């Protein structure tokens, strides 16, 4: 039996823009077998508050357990390291 793999994804989905990197991160996680807790940031104020709270320059941001993986490029590298 395999252990459940869960990730939390914070990504920006504004009324006039969906961040393509957030979409990519969600797809990468799902393809890797993760259950994704998809937390949508719906306003610029929510995005700015999230970035300030977590001291990060961009969204999306992925967390697995207590570890912040980072954005979609960081996630790709992290996943590549998990398979080896």
C-alpha cells in the first residue's frame, strides 16, 4: 500500500487572469500522484498578503508537509529529485 501524498498549492486566479504557472504546478502535482489542496487567491490583495506573510516574491507556492517547495520551476526540480 502506498502512502498518501498531499500537497497544498496557493495560486492566483483573478477575475481577469489565471496564473499559468499555478495551473502547471497543479498538473505536475496531480501527475505525480499528489492530492492537491488547491487554495485560490482571488484578489490582488489576497495575493499580496500571502506573499508578505510567507516572505515569497511570487505565486504559486507549493507546500508538502511542513516544507515549502516553491513555485512551479522549483516543484519540477523537487519532483525530479523524488523519482531518483
